[in-house]
C-alpha cells in the first residue's frame, strides 16, 4: 500500500518493504500511476466521488494510510489482519 520504491528510498529494508501488512492487489495501470508517490499524494489520483471509506474497508485499511506514517499504518493494518485471521481459525 506504500510504494516499495518510496520505502526503499527512505532506507527501509526488504523485510519492512515487503511485509504482508503493506501488500494489496492493484492493477498495473494504477501501480504505474502511483509509482513512488506517498499515499497522501496518490489519494488525489482517485476518482472524484470515489467511495473512500468503502475502498479502505475492503482493503482492511483506515485513513491512517494517508498520514504518510508507514510504521503507524503498518502496525494498525497488521493488527487488523491478525484479528481477521484469528476469527477465521477460531
């Protein structure tokens, strides 16, 4: 969800850049449009009127994504993904 190039340029290693909490399914066209932009910038590329809350919910993400604080986002999303996984195996 944070562009890998951006994170690598910020000095993060492969373990942080490629963590499960940072992954999402994205079309090639969208990925090419985003390139290395931080989330606060690529948010502006979303179509006007896009259902942002629904998009974030379906991606197991919150608006923390757009704060450009990778660690806060990663930790929040990792907790949410872990809760979902725990519910599936309970």
